[in-house]
C-alpha cells in the first residue's frame, strides 16, 4: 500500500508471509509462492494431478485451469490448485498447513456437510410420525379397552386408525396409559400399511432419532439423523469387522457356508454397526434407545449376512438372492442396539451384484430427476454401473475382482495408513515420486496407487499397451524379479516392510482384467441402449473408492471413459446418502422401491458380446484408440 | 313268540333277563323292570330328575313323559328314563351297566360328536390355505430372487401375491426351494391381509391340523381338527393348572399382580394347553408340529393371562381390558408348542367380563341365525347373559361370585370326585338321598348339588322363601350348629372328611345372592329391550356348569326363568365349539368379530335399576311369584 509496484502487475498477499508480492499478470499462484520463499508441496511436479498444492484464495480474481480434487464446497470456499491457478488481479491467499490438506485428501473423518432435502419439513413426507394424543379416561359409561381407546384418539389426531403391534408392546400399554394420565406420544412408522407401532410414552416432545447406515464390504458408515429437522448430527465410520474373515464378498460367502460362519459374520457386522451407533450417539449426546428407525443400504451379500440369510446362491450360477425386497423389520429381531421396537428398513436391491447400495445411490445421485442420460459407477470389489435418466435405467455388475482394493496384487493393501496412493514417474529417469497415506513409510499399494502407477508406467513407456515391461530401459527399477518382470517403486531401505515394493507383470494382468471388466460393462450398457458413452451428460462416481480416484489416470489406463474432467462428479458415499433420504422421506423410500423394480439388470456373464468387449479393453488404454482421444494426445507428447 | 300273553298287553324284553315280561299298556319301563326283578337305580325316587335310570329302547313304541338329562344323541340312540317312559307296544330294552350311565352324566371324557359345518368343503371359506406351486428354477435369463419367485408362482396358483413373513422364515427359504427342486407346498393364514406365511415345505399333501381351544377358569379344552375335512379327530380336557393359584378370575388377577405372578400364571396355563395338545395329538397320531393354527376362546382374564397382558384393570373400576381384539399371533411368540410359525388366533371379546368365550358361544349357539329372540347364559364364576337375535344382541355379566362353583360355601367343592351333585329330600321325614360324583363317600357339595339342595329344602319347607331354616321341624338334621342354623345332608360317619356335611344360613345367603345376581341380569336385559323373558323362544345354556344343571331345580330356586323345560337347551361347551367354527371358516371368524363389535354391553354395576332387580330376586324363588307360576304350583302340592 503506497509502495511502488510494476505497471500492469498484481499484488499477492500470502497469510504466511509479512509482505505482499508483486507478480506479472498470468503468474501461477505456485510460482508467486516460490518467489516469496513459501514452500507449497507439489509431489506431482505441478501437473495438477495430486491436489496437494491446494490453497485458499480469500479475495481477488484468479482463473483455475484445473479443479481436479476440489469439491464444490472447496471451490465455494475459494480453494484452488497453486500449480494450476493463474493470478488475474490483486489477491489474498491463505496457505493451509500441509496436514490439513493431507487429511482432507486421505480421510473423511470430518463430517461431510449434508443438505437437508427441500420440503422435508412437510410432515406428511416423514416416514416416522409421532402424535401426542389426549384420551378421556375410561369410565363406567365408556369401558372401551385400552388399545381401542388409543386408536380412536389417534384417528382423531392423525387419521391413522390401525397400527401393527406386537404382544410385547401390548404388555406395557395399560401401565403406560395410566402413568401418563391418558396423554401419550405415539411413535409409528408409516412406510407400511397398516403403520407399525414403535413406542408409546408419556406425552413429550423429545427428538426422534434415526440412523442411515451403509454396510460396505470394507467400511460401515453410520449417520445419526434428527428426524424432525432432517439434520445429520453425527457420523461415524469404521472398517466392517467382517474383514477379518475375508476381504471380498466371495470369500465372505464361502466363510458363511462353513459351520457357524454365517452367524459369526452376522455377529461381526452387528458389532461394527452397534459400536458406530454408540459412538455417533455419544457424539451427539443421544441415548441409543432414542433412535427409532434405521434405514440400511449395502450390497446384497452384506444385507444377507446382516439378516442371517444364507448368501450361498449369490455366488453360484445363476446368481440369485434369497430376497431383494426384505420386509420392514424390528431392531430386536435384527440385533441393532437402538429402541427395541425401532424399525429396521433394509432397502431393496436389484440382483445378487446390484444391491441396495446401488438403488440408494441412484436415489441420491439425482439420475432420476434428470432427463439427460447419466452414467453412475460405484467401484469397489465389484464395479456396479447404472446408465439412465428419469425415463429408464439399465444396470450391470462387473466382477472386477479385488485388484482395485489392493488384493490379488503382490504388494497390494487396503487404502489405509502406509498405502502408496499416488505415483508420479519421471519420463527421463524413470524415478518415481509417491504419496503415502498417513505420510509414513510405505507398506504397499492401494487401488488409487495402482491406477496411478499403471498410468504413469504406460505414459512413460515403462510398460507398453499390453502391459509388457520394457526391460531395455536404463534403470535398475525395471528388472526381472523372482516373480518375473517388475518395476520397483520403493526400495527396501525406504519401505516399512523392509522389502522392495514392486509391481509385477502378474499384478498388471490382474489390473488389466479388472479395468477391462469395468470398461466392458460401460460398453455393453451403452450398446444395449444404442448410445455412445460420450453422450452421457455426466459420469457420477460413488463409493469410497471414488473419493480418491484420479480421473486423469483412470482414463489413461482405460478404466473410465475418455470425457472432459468436468463431466465427472465425485459423490462420495452415495449409498449412505440414499439411505438418509429414504429414512427421512416416504416418497424417497417409495422411489427406491420403484428404482429397484424399474432397473433393467443385464447379466454380463450371459451376454455374448461381453467377451469381445472385455478382450478389447485388456489393453492400455484400449484396442480402439479412437475411444481415448485425450490419452492418444498425451501419448504423443 | 307262540306263548300266550294277556290280551291288549305288551311284551318287554330286557337284555339282562332271559324271558320277555308281559305288562299292561301304559306300564312304565321302571315298573316292568321291577316286575322282572331287574334293579334299575332311581335315586330321585322316580321323579324323573336324576337321569340315573336311563335305559336304551332298542325297538318298539314308547312315550317319554320327560326327557330331562337326555341329549339329542341319546334320544336318537333310543335312550329313555325308565321312571318316565310309558310302554306302548312290544319293546326291547337294553339296561346299561350303572357305571356307563354314571360316566355319561358326570364327565365328558367321551368325545361329543361334532358336526362338520355345512359348506366347509368350499375351499374359499377355509382360514388356512395350502397351495402346491411349481416354479421354474432360476436361470441366467431369469435371476428373480427366491421370495419373489415363490410369490409369483403363488399368485398364478391362488391369486395371493403378498405374504407376511418373518426373518426366520426367510432364512430357510432358499435351502427349502432347492431341496424341493422348486416344487413346494406353501401354507398360509388368510384371516389377515396380507395373508401370513406359516410354512414352506417340499410339495406334499400332508394333512393340515388345527386346534380349537377353550381356556376356562377351571377347565381347558382342546380339540384337534383336520383342517381339510373339518373333522374333530381328538379331544382332551383337563383342569386349568392355574387353579392352584386361585379358583376364580379375581383371585388370579390379584395373584398376577404380585411379583412374577403373571408370568407364573402364564406358564401354568401354557403347561395345561401344551400337555393337552400333546395328548390330543398322540391320540390321533399326529405330530404337534403338524398343527398350523390354534384358535382360542376364553374369558377376558384368561386371555390376558395367556398372552402375558397385565389383567389388573379388569378387576378395578371402571373395569377395562388391555385389548379386546388381539392381533393374530405366532405360536412361538405365545408359547404354544405346535408348528413354530403356526398362527394363534385369540378370538375377540366385548368387555372385561364378557370375553371371547361369549362371542364364540354366540357364534356357535345359533342365536345369530334366528329371527326370534333367544336367551343365552353361560354360568361359571360369573354368569354371562346374552339376549338377542339375528338383528341385535345385548349382553351383561353378573358377578354371581363363586358359590355355584363350590367356593364361598362351607362345604363347597368343585364338581369333582366326591362332590354331592344332586339331593332329594323326603317331604315327610326330611331325610335326604344324594348322588356323589364318582360314587364315593361325599366330601362336599358342588354347584349343581347346592342348587338341588336349596330347591329341595325350599319345596319341603326346611327353609322358607327368605332362606330361613324352620328350626321347629322334627328332625335332627335341622339344627343350630357352630355356624348358626344348618341342615345336615350327610352325617360324619358317612362322609369322606369325617365331618357332618351341612349347609348353613351363610351358605344359603351366598347362594341367594349368586342366583339373584344372575336373575337380575335376565331382568335388566329384558327390561332394556322392553320384552318379557317368557317371550324368549329358547334359553340356551352353555358352559361346563350347564352340562349338569337340573333345570327344574334351577327354576325352583329362581335361578333360571320359569319356562317350559323343552325351551331350555343344553349346549355344553359353546366356547370351544365357537373356536372350532372360527378355526375352520373365514366367514365364521369374521362373524365373531362382528358379534363382538355389535354386542351392546350393559354394565350392571352402572345400572340404577339393578339393585331393585337384585333385591327382588333374593327370595325363593322371587318376590314376584307371578314370574314363577310352575314353582307356585309345585309349592301348592
């Protein structure tokens, strides 16, 4: 202020530096920071890929060349990638501590902000109703029985004149009515007919709580919801304790079929849910007994294991479930430690490998309210894909195998502390830079790390389009190891395990098969409805996997279709969000059932064009390069 | 046969005597027997009251002056009272061994013949349906889930496309369908909407069994029914094990309110039911698990205790139940040891003291199909009375107290072995003759014995119309005892207890109050609808008490209205018969609910004319003698 500055230049103020820096127009924020002597980490070498250089533009005009890894909320808060953002006026920039960025990128322990759906305050849409009714006490002239007296009062108050009830609930009815001096609050679930009684208590206006739960094969997420306001008051996430008995659905199904394996798996997932519920309730200072409803989503195997339904037929041709639309259940019956008569609504699935996680995902991802066609993918052990609009939906499940979850790969591990989650390879030296979850010594590669590594190896020529190593390269990192040709990412002395962390030819084959299965799924769905994948308005990516995936690299290996990055939208856990909507809103709950019924399921293993589509996709990025123009361009540079 | 016989005389052949006896026309069978030297016991002195002289007329013409104590089945089988039956032609007579007669009169261990209701073979009326369905196995082109596959096949077969099911039932679904090679028999209950699944089994045509159960305060009766044919295949009856914890409903309610009393009573009645069920099943060689439905009736207190519902409010003004129309329940939930998912249908009641036993009674007694007005009475600890026709029904409960069940009377006992059940007093000597159940030494008086004794004392002048003893009579049997004036029926040396068995003034007061309460009930009901009791076409008497009651004596003490004997009809256990009909037939089941809703209940303790009616009835037979012309006539003789 008052100091001379170069004509047509801009002033940049960094919160971590005392003085403003003058820079010419068009300077990148990263370059301005370097000029000021401020260290902003750029592990990907300023390629706009890693998201680690995110800064917050507090005021002033900038232009973002890329917004990769920034959410809408990030953008609204002014976040920008220092390596990709051009200064176009005087700006103030905050440089967040690296831990904060790291945390944002690698975990989701902070509660995502959940928007309460519009119109939720309209009581008629709520699935749980609570009516306070005042009865006249019985007299010698009016000896109506307790239950009928309650129903009569309820009819006057709400129009509801029948309630499903259990013997146990009737056993405490008389005492409650009398203790409450004939004024009680009646809570019931209106998603079934007749509505289902949950509880009768002395009149009160206590908050009613609900849970939206997603049971993933790897992770269980629980949201604690204030059913009156729709607000999410607490969230808790942890590994599914079943993991100890098998990492993917297939191994769990096999485990379930042995001795008491099914019962053991049921107990384990219940432990996970109940522990998380307790944690979420403690966080919001709510008694678990105040939770009157839980709406659950998850894949069909998880739902079967939770309910104690034998999952064997899911695994065996012709792959059928015991039930896709389970009835409304009671917490005590299921084993959830909430209100004993709390209702448990297990959302409907479509098929053995397209479960409630997908129908809930479609509910929450907005596909059903868009007339233009969108593509939805939820990648985990399996990749479930849905293509459609408000008019139609087709779906399929690609048995990608667990490669993207780190299994079936020599040094593959889950996306956990010590996992290499992103790799950059220098095109000249073939030396890698990598990012490790938790910033510790690496133990192995998680899914996103493998995608990243494969893309970098391909683009730098470490492997060719078939995934074959170029053993002629002048680097000790490409070598013939015990397991055949391999590329060493981390030498033994720098690894947590004391071993060289390498990717082998076999690993690459597994990854190619996994990505080919998924891409073939896209192809088949598009072919079935006679459209070009490119015509999809948006690609919606759900699931935990989708939170960290690097779109650019996923396109480079031919896992995702080649489209502009801004058409990819990362939605995080669409399954728990769908459960949340169905928990709150009868119409949303009815919509999930409708989605489940309306979805056309295509069984890929019964599709005779699948094998061709799969083998064509076994190359990097694909046999048909015209499908991947951006990759072709990148290969040319 | 070739032998000369007196002109205009008749030949009588007794099966116990070698030669026919010739008698003049108009001879009583009893006199003919005496002439032949055959002993036929006549403890009532040939007054046609005791029924002990019943013989079987195998051929020939007779005229029965009285048919007291003979059922329609007895008459069809040719039974006649030897003391009341006039010989009008050549006859053959079988004299049954006395034990047989005794057994017929004092117990009902033999199965009453139950007529299968007409039209029952129309499948649409059956409450339980079993459909055998053949499904196509799942294929890669048809991956419908197991449950939906079953429902689809069921819809084609029966039109039923939804079934209520439990998680437990779904858990075995997949294995059953596959073991059965996709051809199964599905059993479900159609009395609720949607119908309720009971079982899925490999296709079979096994018989489906049901139970009709009456839970009386004193006695539990179980009928085992073939649900296809409607036939009753076995019956079992025993005391309600709750008796050990209180003889009447009031003392059981009090017991239930102490500590775990309610749970103990629930366990006891379940033991009774389950033991009887086992016995009935053993008798018909049926596995209890083959029983898929139980329909229960009983008074409101019994129903509450069975279901574990607190009965306290039944006893306390304003006398209300927890629930009059319980929901359809599951055998496992209730504790019945039949098919675990067998449905338990507890029939609806009307009020605290007009329970399902009465609605079931009305269903089975035919009142609802008659345009003329009938009176129905079920006398036990309480006397429930229903007056009405196909157009209307009014009901009330008279708290008669337990006097007629032998309680509240010095030497009163239940109608069990050793109970004096009938008494005759010689009008000149005041010496009694009496009949003891089981033909043993007497221990005390049961209800029918007390009615009989009171009537005889009144008619012979031992007591006056107020029940006061005439201490001037020249007999040692009328005396002032420890407990005031009394009449000794059995001296100590002849009694089982070694005590004089006497009836005291206090006993008489209790009996008068009991009978006055019941008669006042008749009066109030008739007054309310503005009719004369005499205009009732029939008096239908139900309940165990009604099986042995001597109408003549009951009229003489003013317990029953004074009407021609042939208008009284003894129906036995109308409650279990009503349960049987509701078990078999959806329309009958709907009719019970309709009866329960349509019945106008009159609370006598809230009726301001009740006290007058009651005090007027405290006399023998009544203050208003014009109500009892036949008794007035008998008193004059």
